């Protein structure tokens, strides 16, 4: 091959702010003002274990209530702030009356090297408070850089609904049990496998409070990893036809735990963005009449990487079990004694039908559905296709990889008795942002390919069910 087979993860796009999580336990924090906003910030900061001092001539009544709690370390100085108050504090939060005071306070804070946040005055802020989803020690922070706080709050609400409250207990267990893993001399992969099992248990039983039984099972998994050398594996994953939102949850989990990803040319960067950034990515695409990887080379690479103890994901467009050479790759893994798993994906025919809003098995038009490939081992139209069956007017046919032989397909179907006006729809880049659809007939579909520059992957859907498709 003349190209570089190593692909790189997408570079980090520009960030409006840097998301960080700042440990404040035991540190001195200053809050200036005792409005409701400042009081809420004081409570938030004290909840981290910080020693908070509130300076304000008058305090909001809620401050006294918060200070009475045993878990709050908040002092109140009933006076105006002074420059010396900013010495030896970790951060400053303030709610002040006007721009002049805000500017003066910001200047003193920056002179003292103390990060400052002034409520509702972003020009004077070194940092901002985002919306928080609290499953501490699991904490999610959300920021819109102050542009649309309501948007951040709405996203927080969505995450609150999706993130089980029980994850707090699992996060606590992870923090408490982590030293058990760190005390063992385990490889990076072995540690990751232990935590993968832990995460799997948390997702299976999110509302379960981890107990001594779970701890014993966790210890047993550590002992097992210490005694057993890392074993590699191969997972064949269907990437779907293009839209990254069509990935299954299981596919996403596989991508996020992979050491190496062998992916097709046509797998989009949006799909690859779900993978671990640390995962090695190798392009192993096969494109008709272009520089391509040989299947035997892909099989050998896949097996050799797994033998090194790596978790290999073979990422294929569509569904690997439909014209994806999955059979040969599964056989290669079995012959080498490599554990193999298959995670199906949405095939191009289903994706195209969804875009067209048409049923492939419409009961008024189709009693069966047939998938065929128009690309044989020699790169030509297969010579063993049953053209009489394909010309059945009561069937819907999906033709994969038919771009280069569409004229022959059309001629053979017409010769087998298919009506020339039988609907045919060509979908390029199905479900992708670049998707294009061409409604035509069996007799005319060759001319569509000739007239249009169809450079992307195409699926051809034939049959009278296509007459119901959205125009």
C-alpha cells in the first residue's frame, strides 16, 4: 500500500474554558458579600471541605442556617473587605455592587495571584461556576462559558435523569478499593480489565449498594488477573452506515475499551471519536480499484495483535455479518485460539430505508427481502446469481457494491422478466450528512450512475415497495 495505514484521533477543538476539578479540602477560601448568590457559593465551596470566610457587613439570613451545620466550615466577618484579606487564600468569590468595586477587587486579587470569580461580571472573572451533577465522588461539570446558563441547566437536568443516583455508592467503592489494585504489580491492560468488570457490574446493578460480597468478588478478580497473563481478544463491531448516533451502546463500550482499532476507510471520524484517545488506529479498508488491504493481511494483523495481549476492535461499516467478510475473520481467530465476539450494526439497506421512510417488507408489495452483493472475489459481477428470483415482482432486493456493474444488473433483470418500470432507488452515503437519493427505475438506473458523480458508497433498493418511499 502507498498510503499511511495509521490514522490519528481528531485533534482537540478550541475550548472556550478549561474544565478542571480543583481540590479545595482544607484550603482557605474567601467569599465577599452575603447576597443569596454569594451565600450559595459559600455553601458550595464549604461542601468541598474548604475553610470559607464570608466578609460582609450584613449577611443573608440563610448564611446563619448554613453555618449551624456540622459539616460546614464557614466564618463570618461583619465588615467591608480589605486588600489584606486576599492574602493566603486559594480562590475568591464575590458579589459586589458596581463595576468600580468589581474592577478594584479584581485588580487586587490578580496582584495577589489569587483566582477570582465575581458574580454576573464575566469581564472580571478568572474562572466560572458551571452546572453540577453531584454523585460525589462522581461529579459532572457543565459550562457554556457564561453564554447561555439556562442551556447548561437544561443539559444538567438531562444528565441527572440518565445518571442513576446509585452511581454515587459505586464511585465511593471504586475510591475505597482502588488501593487494592495499585498494591499489585499488574500491567496497564490487566488493571483496565479489572475496572471494566467493575464498571460492568455498576451498569448492571446501578441501584445496588456495593457490599462485602462485591468486595470479595473484586478481590478475586485482582487475584485472577495477577495469576493469568493478559489474553488478547478480537471484537468485530458494526459501525452502521454513517450516522454515529446509530451505533449501539455495546459498540460504544467496545470502542472505549479497545487497545487497537482496525477500521474501514468508510468509517467516519464521528464514529471513531467514540473510541479511547489512547487506542491505536489502523486503516484496513478495502476500496474497489483503489489501494487496499488484502483480507489475508488483515486476518494476520488482527491475530498477531491479539496474541500480544491486546483488545482488538475490527470496526466495519454497516453490519459485519452482511457482506463484511466477517466469516473469514471469525475463522482466522478460531484457528488461532483467539476469543472473538461480534457486535452487529445497522446495515446500509436498513439505514437507507429509514431515510426514505419506506418499509422494505411492505405487505402490499413484498413477501420477501433479499440482499445480494454485486462484487465477487474477482471484483466482477457474481456469475451464480439467480436472476429469475431477483426479478420476482413480490420481492424487495437490496444490492450492495453494485456501482461498477449496474448496467449488467439492469440488463440481466430485464432479461429475467422484470418490468422496466419497477422502482429503483439509489442511496449514496446512507444516513450520512452527505446522503443523496435518486429515484429511478430498473431500466433507467444505469443512466443515473452515468449522469451523477457518485463517489461514495451506494446501496440500490429495488422493488415495488419502493413506490411508497418519500420523494
